[in-house]
């Protein structure tokens, strides 16, 4: 999967070889198709991996790129899920409309809460993000008539995708819908990260005061990043709700926020590919370890997290980088850095 | 002619400590003014006040005769007052070119643009390399800043400010931390700054100050003690006493 960092080299390459520019998206699509062929009996899990990967991408943008310390990303994800559910129940069964409204919902919550929170930094900011997510969780719990409370929002129908493909019990439509959305979101977020907007976000992460001294409006920039992150998280929540046909309180829960942080730390926070890699690794371990021992699977995740933090500070993508560098050396090509 | 940048009776205090006391100074166009004074004299505070990082308790700051004391930092930068930092504040994980690009994007108001545009990138690319060329940093363009030698980091710090195409440049100890022998490159970089740019240089290195400045302001305990030409300041008895030591030798790093 491609690095996000060297934009000039990639821009130069894109003119002559457009597929090189789209390398990450092509790899992602092929991997998704391969998984479909290899694990047809696990389509539900694969679909979840795709939707949660989008959720992780939203955090990778917000935390990994812009350095906004948040433990409340589930607020935006859960909002997207409920909005998609409400759209299906009260407005239209069209999945694309529900998806877009879910994204808008997540973005709106991010904009409103971010406007209040983003003047704070560090621990204060972390606490505020947790507080906002808890507030939404309590609100959803209280408004049973709207959210179904503990039982969640269920029983909504999703119409065939583009009026053609039905969301049936086989899950094929759901999977390709989620995979297609993932590839598209990855493409959009990657371009955002490589743009002037993304470069400025990375600069703000490293020294907000310096950006201010260059005439930058740090608060507005962070608010824009957080809002876009909210849209992406909302899309992820909506997709999850539509493909699993349920939106529940767990999607707003603190453990959901914390889980997605673990995923991007596992995969690598500085790269978008790390978000997808971390999600797939986390959910695979969860799947396997919880089958072996449903109570202690967190032990495996915890050990792995400690290992990654100590041995691979760049995350699992760092492992791929090293493997690639090693392969280059073996191939005899001179790779200087 | 109205000076480029002017302050009137600027005062600031941290708690009960008066760090800036009735500072009135002016920088004409093309000024080569040095601000010297012992540690703790309030030199960096003055830079913070001028650049808008902090608001003064009282007094006025004018740019081209227009009061800017109420303007926030970003607006002052946009009106042409740009500073550097005593301790390099660079984006350590980014390349030198990307560091400068962050500045260029701010100046072109393009930092919010979220989609690649070949026309804009070409312009930004040219400006980045033009700025790097002014400081001889082109060979380092693709190096990650955090891995550069200190001298090059100091040059990159100046590059960020120059990329803003300032009218008034506040250089806060550009030579700080540079090993002896590497200071020459900083000096020649500063000497080759555009002639019409107004520069206020804060520096401890007296050789650098006397080579560079046509006007020197001595700040002691937050107040202007003496100002004048280098000869006048060097001849001043008070300055000799407080700043240069009793014998009147140029001290490299008076503390």
C-alpha cells in the first residue's frame, strides 16, 4: 500500500503512469476481491472489516494527520448509524440517500462539538471528546421512542442498491457495497491528505504555534479536519447500520471509540494504509481469538499492542516498509532511503 | 516619511513583573536595526508583542501609520510582519521543501485547498525553490528537517519567514545554537536579505550585530536604555558598564 508522504514524487509519476497514482486503491480492491473468493463463508465479517476500515480512516485523518486527540470518535460513527436507520424507517429505503445523510449527520455533530472543543488541546481535549460521546450515548439511551434504547434501532428495510442489487441473506450486495464505499472513501481521503489542506494539517500536528506565526488559522483548520472526519465516520456508521440492519447504543459506546484508536495504532497512525491494515489485523485477531476463548481475547490484542508500540512504533505498515526495503536490497536496486 | 513599523509607549507585564516598559521605537523601510540587551531584558517579549503572539497591556503599534495593535497574529502576518524563533520551530517530520511549502500556502491563502491542482502546485513549487535558493538550501530540499544539521535548520527557519514575503522581518537570534564556524552562512544569508525589507535583529553575537546593523537599540530591564548608530552605542559609558563589561571588550555571549 502506498505511502501518503511523498506527494511530489507521486504527482510526477501520475502524469506518466496514472495506475501508480492509484496504487493503494487498486491494491485495496484486489485484496477485497481476493478475500471474497477465499473466505466466502465469512462475508459478514469481511463486510464489517470494510465498514470499520472507513471508521478507522476517519480517525487516521483526525488523529493521525491533524493530531486532534480524541477518544470520542464513536459519537460521529453512532450518529451516522442512527441517521441511516431513521432515513430507512421514515424517509426512504434508498441506501445511497441513507448513506449520504448518515455522513451529513456525523459531519454536523463534529462541526457543532468541534466548535466548542477544538480550542482545547491534549488531555482537556481528550476529556471533552469522551464527554461529548457519553452525552450522546445518554441521550440515545433516554430517547427510547426514537432510538429503541437498549434494543437498538432495527427492523428497517434497505431497498436494492441503485434499484438493482438486493441486500439479501447471502450478503454479496452488502459486501461489494461496503468495499466500493471503502475504496472510494480511501481515494477521497488520500487526495485530501496529499493536498495543501492535508499538508497544513500535518504541520499543525507538529507545531500549531508555528503555523499561527505563519498566518495560519489553526482553529478553523482543525474544525474543518474534524468536520470532514465526522462525515467519514458518519458514512462508516451508516454503512454498518445498512449492512447489518441494526443501529445500537454500542456504536456510540466508549469501547467503540477506544477500539478504533487501538486499530489505527496497531496499523500505524501516520498513514492511511495503516488504518485499513490495523482494522483488518484487529478484527481478524478478534475473530480467531474470541472463537478460541470468548472471554480473554483482549489479552491477545493487548499483548500485540504492547509489542507494536515497543518494536514497531510506525505500526504494522512499518513492517511492510521494512519488507519492501529488504526486497529492494535483495533485488540489487540501490534504494538510498 | 512615516516609518514602516512604529511602537509608542508599549508596556507589558507578566504578573507584577514589568517586562516591557514604555518602549517607543521605529523601523524605517529597509531598516537594519539590531536589538541587544542582557538575558531577561525582554527582547523576545518585544518580538511576541510586535508579531501579535501576545497583546500589550498598553501602548500602540503602527504599521505604515495604521494601528495594528488590535489585530490578531494571523492578520499581522498577512499585513507583512513575520518573525523567526530563537529555538527553531520547524515541522520536523516534513522535508525542507514541505516546510517552506506550508508557509507559501499560507501566503497564497491556499492552505484550505483540498484537491490537487497542477497549475497551483507548479506555482507553489516554483516559489518554494526560489525561497530555498535564496538561502542555498536547494540541495537539502528533500531532506527531512529533523535530520538536518543545526546550521541548516537555522537557515530553514529563516526560509519559512522569507517564504511569507514579509515587509518587516523580526529575526530572534538567528545564530542561536549554531556551532562556531557555521555562523558565516547565517550571516551571509542575513546580509543578502532584500534591501527594502525592514529587519529587526535580536542577537547576542556582537560581531554579527556590528557587521549587520546601522542602528542599535539597547534594551535593559524592559526599557530602551540607549539607541543610536553602532559607534554611538559602542562609545556609550552605560552600555559599556552594563553590557560589554567594564573593559569595553566585545563579549561574545554576555550573561
